[in-house]
């Protein structure tokens, strides 16, 4: 039976059917749904680890224990887990290990646009790359087989369009996992698994030989296939770029690479020798193009196709026109007038808003972080001054303060980010003593990526109750003496906490606590505006809430559907023109 | 050369675009065609624009079409319809829910929401076939504004020559049991809106 599955759902299904026993991940778009789906299957352990490095170490442990294992992450997550990738590349494993890296060309929801095929070459491990959901499912199985056969971790790279597009997958009615999954006796082999220099030196040649063996395997790997068309044009492509290229170059011959690294040199040369002109169509870096050129094969690619941004049929077509392979489209583009944009914004009722409103008012320098609160950069709040990668805020603010500035600098991150990579830099603030105020926006969830559990929520990925880590106790245990817990809906309290913290010598932490409204859907009521009192001064618009609307008569109106009754706008009103009508109160 | 039928569903986060495009993709498979569907989730649920592509064909490669290749643009919101107009094919069909949702720049008085006429005029560059549909009003009349998308789905289905049953079966599978009846009625209502 054919069923439409997203790439992520298909990877989960493939992992289940291939007998994956342990899967660990930290959420991150576009990879998150893999573990969310895998968690629904019986007979395996799936978890949200606090960060990607922990997730990969967990999966490695399971693979050392002889079981098939999976770790998934968005592409920047592999930066966090890179240290572990490099050691497991040396040690190898017993059970198969697949590491999914979900790249995000176009940066739909990422802070950079890195091409993680480079990690395969860097760490000297194989990488497979599906082009649709059927391949997503199948390639998990191939990758596990390759992993066990070559004693290597295997990277599986998706990109946003592959991960999130739904395409047809052949699904068996009742499929079950391979293998017995029974505990095995631990295989000790110190020279292979203890990477002290003496042993590690002996492993490096093994890794180099393994790459050669894998390149040989790639020559006959069924994922690398030639589809003959016209000999006038040969295209080497893979991943989603292959789909776009097939769409644009209808008659060309294709070498479709299902294995991104290492490359099948003989196959590439054979293909090249039979076509008149050879193009590589790949998104982001010229990863294949450069290697093909190094083989001494004449090839073109990035001369015509961009290194920046996400590919699409239009982008590939534009490259084809540039390469002189196609005429410009006759269809004139539609001319668009300037239309108001609709960027993502903090939700009505979002508790982060209260903190950013006060930070903006106090003109603090805000070293921010990655989470919904990155949206605090948008006007009118415009409160965030830096955002780099997860956990950066608390390290950066310490550096800013050690250098010394005239203003007050504040570090801001969320609960999930605190557990991910905020604890070590907070320890640093205490250990190396800076006058840093840090804020933890604790909305009891990992909101940005769709409300995943985290170590503070008291539930696991499988939905089971567990001990919640108490952020306040943890912060105190680290040695922070000035800890203030505030309700971010109470602007006065937030301001008092900040001013109090600023007056303190040494580290101070403010925990702004209260649940994410998008998750709880709470509605306390709605705000109503007294048209007699409102003079249209617009102070309340500065909270930047979509429910607070400037009406045509210049006065302010509240969109009742969107308003949650959080009262932040009301607290800013100097003329007391707003009041809360509680739910059911009318 | 038309070798596939391309649909594009657009609107604002929370307008039910994902459900509607899921149904269309499933119907494609049910009709024995290849089908692909693509949307970007992530930041969009925070009130941003949402788009979802569905393509039907004998064999579909790319999950997204090129600009100027969308045969049916279904917009749940008027401003968003205008934004995605460049994707519409010459003489394509634009089916637009008569609803305006202010963006933050509009609601805070920094930008003006364009008049409907201006949006319709954008489409004049490609097509005369602009259908302003009372999806929201119909859904409200039926007691639940959330089914506006399904009303538009019914309207869309009336433009394709496939029979009603396939659509209704998919809706039944896709919608939570207690909402099936309402959604089927909304679908049929939408089919009849196109006189
Ligand atoms: C290394 C890395 N992993 C994952 C992500 C994806 N990501 C972005 S924000 C975020 C979660 C933020 O959660 P939290 O700090 O609790 O803030 P909230 O969104 O709930 O406000 C995640 C997982 C990322 N950007 N970088």
C-alpha cells in the first residue's frame, strides 16, 4: 500500500523496521519529527537528550552494546556533537549506528547555512543522502548495514524539503523490526575502544583503509545509479537537487548519488566519458564538483548554480539558462506591489514579551540566545542585541562584562537552552566572577521547535513522568546567591527584579517562570478599551502584540479572538483606559 | 505542456492550511496518481505566512513547482493571496477566502492593509479567474469558523472533474471523528457555493 509520509516519518519507520533499539536526539528543525514519530513504535527506547552531544554519546553507547542505534539532529546540532562523531569514527562500533543530520539550505529556521556533507569528509565517515521519503525509509536500512559491514558510523543527510515534504512510500500492513533486540554480552576490545594516543594512532590507518573500502563499495551501491537519457548532457546530482534537476533537464542523463561520500570514482569517470557535457547540480557547497574535478574530470557546477540559499526548480532553471542550456522563460514575472510582510512574532500572551518590554525600557544590552525569544529582536520590542548559537548568551555576557561597558549587559536564554548548553557558562560566571545578570525564561517547554519535553518538564519523550530538574535549586547549587523568581506577566515585578539584580555585586539570576500560552492555550479573558479614556497615545502598542490594534480612528482596539487577557498592554496604559474582562465574565 | 496539476495553499498560521493540503495530496494518491506535498514548518506557527504545495501527476519529481506553474491557488487570506500570485500559471484559478488578517505592521499602524481590489489587480497579470469566496462567512453560518478551509476545499473540488466520493472518504480519514460530519457538510456547502 502506498502512503504519503514526510521524510522524517519515513526515517522513523525505516529505523523501526531495521531494528533500531535505542534512539536519542535533541529537537531541531527540520529533524524533530523523526524521534517524535519513532517514539510511537513499540519495543525501542527513544529519548530527548539535553543536547546533541549527549544524544550521540547515548547512541554510541547502545551501538557499543551491540544494538542498532540512531541519533538525529539539525545540522548545527552536529557542531555540538562533533567531538563525539570524531572519536566514534575511530573506534567503530558493534551494532549499526546512523546519525541523521538535517540541513537547512535557505535557513528557514537556522542561524547559518552550513553544508554537513563536509563533516563526512572531515570525520572520514560515509554519508548517504535520500531524495524522497521512500529513500528516507530505505536508506536508514542501507546505512545500518553499511555501518555494521564497515564498522563505521554512517551519516544520513536530509535537507528541509526532503525532511518535510510528503511523498509516497510503500508501506507494509504489518511490519516489524528486524533482529531479536535481546541483550548481548558486552564486547570488550580496549585497543579499539579506548582512544588514548597509543591506541588511537593504531586506529587512524584503519580509518583511512576503511574509506578506500567504502569508495569501492560505492561503485556498486544501489543508491548510486545511472539513468541514461540523451548523451548531450550528463548531470551528477543527489538529494533534493536531483528532483529539481530531473524536473528541469527532462532529457539529460543522470548519475544520481545516493551516497554523498566517499564517491565512486570509476562510475563517475565512466559516466563522464559517455556524455558530451558534465554538470554537477548540488545545493550549498561545491562538495562533489571539487572532488570530481580532482579526479581529472572536466566538470562545471557552481559557475552556474548558487552556493547560497535553497534550490528550487526556478533556481535550477536559472542556472540552466546561465549555462546556455535553456532559453529564458517567455512568461513575464508578476510584478508585485509592496505588501506588508508577515514575519513570525511572539504570540499574543507570550510570557517572553513581559521580560523584553522591561529590558527595552531599561535600555539594557541583551545578549540573547536561540529560542522563541530570538523574536524579541523585532520591533517594537527590539530588545535583543546578539544571538549566535544555543547557549552562547551566558558566555558572551560574561565576556562583555569582563571587557566592561557603560550600559548594563544581560544574558537571556530559555529553559531548554539552559539545559542544553547554559549550565557550563553559568558556572563560568560564578567561577570567574563577573557582575553578570542572567535571565532564564522558563516556559516549561521547548517551544520554538514545537513543544518538546526537556529535563525541566517532568516528562520524557515517551510521555512518562520523571523527576523534573529544578532550575532554581540548580542555579543555587552552582553558587549564585542572588536568585529571583518572577512572574513575567507582572511588569513591575520584572522591573524591580532587574533593578535589584543590577544593584547586586557579582552574579545574579532571574528566573521568569510561567507556561507557554501556545501550549496551554490559556485564556484568562479579554482586554477591553474604554473609548472615552483612550487618547490613542500608542504606549500599549509598544508591547508588540498582534491583538493590540490601532483602529482607523487612531484609537486602540483589541482583537478578542487573539487576546489571551495577559494584561501586559493594560499595564502600560497611563490613562487606565484598559481593563480585563475575565473569561465568562460577560 | 501540462504534465502535472499543481496546487498551492496559502494563508496565516492556524488557518487550517495543512489539513486542506493533506486532503488534496491524499485524494491525488487515491485517484491513482503520484502526489507530493511540501510545506515548511518551524517558525511559521508564530503568526507568519504559511504555504503548502501539492502536486499531482503521473510521476512527480520536485515537491514544489516553478513560479508560473500553479494551476490552483487557494488562499485563506487576501493579503497572502497577493503575495503568492507570482506562482500562478497563466489562466490559472485563484480561489480566495474573503478574509483579512492584519499583520503586526498593519495592526500597529505602521503599514496599511491593501484594498481587495489592489490584490485582485495583481492577478490580472496572469488570469481573469479570480474567485472571491465567502469561506469564513459560510463557516461561521455553520457554527464553526475553523471549517472555512474545508469550505474552500469544496469549492476547489467543484473545479476538478473527479467525483465527490473520493474527497469525502479522505476527509473522513483525516478529520477527528467528532468533527467529520461538520467537515463533510462544510465541504458540500463549498461545492455548492460555485453556482
Ligand atoms: C545546536 C542546536 N540545536 C537545536 C536547535 C534548534 N532550536 C532552536 S531554539 C530551540 C529550543 C529553544 O527552547 P527554549 O530555550 O526552551 O526556548 P523557547 O523556544 O521555549 O522559548 C531549539 C531546539 C538549534 N538552533 N541549535
